C-alpha cells in the first residue's frame, strides 16, 4: 500500500514530537506502543488534533471577550 504525503508528514511530526518530549529511546518506544498503537502517524495525528483544539479554545475565548466588551460599552 503506497503511503501518502500526509502519512509521511504525520509520521515525521509524531516521531519528532515523541523524541523531543521523552528524550529516551526506550520511553519513546514504550509510549508509542501503549498510547499510539505502535505508529508514529497516530502520535502526529494526536499532536495535530491538540493544536487544533488549542486554537479553537483561543478563538472561542477571543470571541467571548469581544462579545463581553461590546455588550458592556
């Protein structure tokens, strides 16, 4: 089965994320096996979802701040 560019990018980001976060190869392999079903792609996908959720929270808080600002003027 050919791998798509998105799979390759998610795998690389997932591997980089786990290596930067854990810094120990044994811990990386353990975390990869337990949490991400042995695939760096899943780690990259979870990282992408976490980033999108953080951006969504920031957008909602900003929207609420704007609404509160304009309703109290």
